[in-house]
């Protein structure tokens, strides 16, 4: 009961402190204003035309062509994908630092997307992949023998069964209604729907949402998780570190929630065993997920993913 009340209070703080306008959108509006000044344009409609021309290298043919530009700068919609957002930044003439913040802050995404064979030859990609492999190795090294026996996983087949270990771990952090009987979880077919997505995430291919990367870090790094380490890892993988004022694309303040939770955890974990630290986080994230489930606030349920719901 006490844990539930604590998490209800944390959820309320997060929701009560939401901004009327995303700080990241206010930042974009300043960049747009600077673009207008640099181009010597005083009319926003004329600036929209110029920006469209910069992005698409052609003149808009009809009013509807300019709607997306207007929607982006007013916050009604965001660019549909990573490439489109990057084109917006380039059209505005943003410098490298500002372009990175556009992708990491405004678009709440990674600073780079790796998808082709040539992308995978880049030094940045190789470094990030090595870091992810290290996190996975450390995660597997901490799996207790008793848990392996419970899930019918041989000690010499940890890598082969990583998906199922991750999946059953993730279940401990979400609303109890997604929990499964132990006999059900020993059947590894239960996690098969998450195979391709998890593999793509671990290979850092395509767009890996920041919220997804945060979930990976929570699961892979428990119970040795700290705010400064999470921020270090987010930066290493090309994401914005946790910041109290940062918002999701939809405006929710997930970062504020995570910072508060991790601060509590670090204080509570000082004199606890690894098992006790895991339980502390399990119980609180379960309660928090249940609070947001009741309120139908999907975007703040950062430990939940589709494969957990479809089994």
C-alpha cells in the first residue's frame, strides 16, 4: 500500500508539472526566428516558402505543400521520421550542435541512425556496438543459476537464450496483469514475438527510440544502476542524457519521473543486497506502470513493449 501511494505521488508530480508548451518546441521557434532574420524575411508565410524550398529544392505548388512546415514550427505535428526531421534542421541552416539537439531534444531520438552496410563500418557505430555487447555480457554474467534452472536454460547457452531471459526479466517491471505462470514462461516460444525487434535494437540498426534504450539500460544494468551511469550510457549511444525539463514528443515529462525514481533508488540501495535492490525496483516500477495503466497514459509506461501484451 505504501509503495503504491509513493508511486501515485510520483506520477502526480510528473503530470502536474507538465509544460503548456514543450521547451523543445520553444527552442525550435527561436531557431525559426533566427532563420527569418538571416534570410531577411519578416513574414512567416514567406519564411515557410523559403524553408520549403531549402528542404525540397523546389517551389511549393499549392498551399497544402506548406502545411507541414507550418505544423512543424507551431508544434501541431512533428516530422514523420528521422530523415524528415534532419532535413528540417538542415533547411533551417542549423550548426552541428543545434542539429544534434534538434534530433536528440526536439525529436527525442538518436543523433545518428545506422541502417546500411557502410553505416556499420563507421567508427561511431563500432564503438556503440562494442558498448552494447559489453552491457549484454555483464547482464548474462549476473544471471543466478537458480533462475537458469527455472527457465530450463543451460549455463553454456546463455547467449542463445538472451531473448527469453530479457523478456522474462521485463515482465517483472510492468503491471502484474502481464505476469505469467512459471510453467508458462519455461516455454521459450512465449518470447518469440520479440526476437527480431530485440536483435535489431541490440545491433543498433534503424531508429531505436530513446524510451526503448532507457528500458534496455534499466534491464541490462540492474541492480547496479545509477543516474550518472544511465546518463553516461545515453550519451555514449547518441541520446540526450536525462534532464528534468526534457519532454517526450507528446509532451510528457518522463525524464523528471526517472530522475526522481533513480535518486530514491540510490538512497535506498546503499545498504541492500543485489537481490533486495532488484526487488525494490521491481515493486515500484510495477506499481508505477499500474498507475499509468489505470489512467491510460501510455507514453509514460516506458518498461512496457508490444510483445509483452500480445502473448
